[in-house]
C-alpha cells in the first residue's frame, strides 16, 4: 500500500511511534550497549556478554524481561537498576534512529499534499520524547504534532484521539490511524476512525 491508495478525503494521519515509524529495537539495543559499557567500567563485567543477554532477552521475551534476565546472570547489575531505568528515558544515543524508508516516503507524501501529521504514542512520556528527539526526521519534525496517551489514558482508551480531534477541529471521517497493535486497532474502533495496520505499508 502507498499514499495514493488511501482515500483522498482523509486530511489527518495518526501514527504510533514504536515499530510503526521506526524499529523499536534500534533504540533499546543502543541503550543496552551504553548500560553494559557503564557496568563494565564500574564492575569489570564483560560488556559484550551483558549486551548479548539484554538483546537476546529482548528478542525472546520482550523489553520488560531484559533487565531481570541480566540481573540473574550478572547479580552485580541489580544495584544499578535505577541507573538502567534512567538510561531508558534519558540516554544520548551513539546513532540517530532511522525511520522505515516506506514510512518516511508516506509521511513526505502526506506533507506535500498539505495534510496533517500526528504521532499518538503509548508508553513512558519522557522515554517517548527521548526517542522522538533522537530520530532523523528529514525535516518532517516541523509538521508533526505529538500526543502522549499517558497524559489522558493509554490506548485503547479513546480519550487522547478525542482530545486531538477537539484541538484540531477534526471529524472522524477525516482521520486515518496507522498502528501495529491490538490497542491501536481497538482505539480506532472506539473512536470510529479508519485504521490501517503498518504491515500494509512495510
């Protein structure tokens, strides 16, 4: 699917951030690398091995299991749990986060057509802001409006979309939501707006 395949009457496009605009792992794997190197510096832990535990656990079980798995294999890590949590929200990444090429093209097409671009994202607000700040937007950032669902109620609750519609004087029929999760789909359903799974584009 491409921009030209979407109903021309749509004037506003709402995207989730993680695994919709860019691969979420690109953020976490860099944070894991930074944390593992900090751990090596203070505890002489093998940074390469610690990074591998974190990334392998992320792939197998998801991000929420990563630190617990590390602390099991490297007990000295436990005393730095707060530092790890802090790095997740404040890390200065070695490399910029890159958008999926097809999503970059889609967003550029939307902007050229003078339509509105929004990011509506679940998750820790500070962490999501940190990701957005370190993404290579290719000039799109000045057209983006960001809403953080945690400020109202996380998706699938419709509150954040209703707030966005009110702020921007939008009707349900104007909007397309693009996401990758059950929460996104149910949120769109609850709001009565069209929904497209990101896989249709990728």
